[in-house]
C-alpha cells in the first residue's frame, strides 16, 4: 500500500464528476471519499497498486488536456462533454471512466492521448 494525499478539490471534482463517478473511477468507497473531503491537514489514505494506477491515469488525462487545449473551459470541461466519435458514441469521457473497470479508464486515456497527434 502507498500513502496518498487526497485534496479537498480533486481534478475529478473540477471535471464535474459526481461522488459516485469519482468513487467508481478511483475504486474507493464513499466513506473514503467523504473523509477525504472533510479531512484535517495531513490526513492520508492507503491506496493499493490498482488505485494508484487509476490516479495516475486521471492525472495523465489532465496533463494531456492541458497540452491540447489553451482555454480552461476545454481543459476542465472536455471530460464531461458528450463525444460523438466511434469509441464514445455520444457519451462523455467521464461516463466511460465511471463504468469502473480499468480497461475503460485506460481506453479513455489512450483516445485522449491520441488527440495530441491531431492538433491543428
């Protein structure tokens, strides 16, 4: 287990993820999510390797979005926007990631990362 610091306002919150979506994406319990939101300074939680990989995907998606887009509306809004390409089929990246399985999270990352090669 790795000790991780969860901030009160995580990137998933800024993207507009619901509590349920955030819990599924990170594979954490609602009580852990709630404690992280109300924690005292220095509060930590133990995350297993799977959860750490999920955090890594979320942070990498955010990093790619910051490289692709110049405006904050797209950097922070893209994950909650409906996407009509073949993979998303009208769903938002958050909807796909919130299915809760690692493959969905990975595939969203892979497709967003691929956008770096098609910048105009």
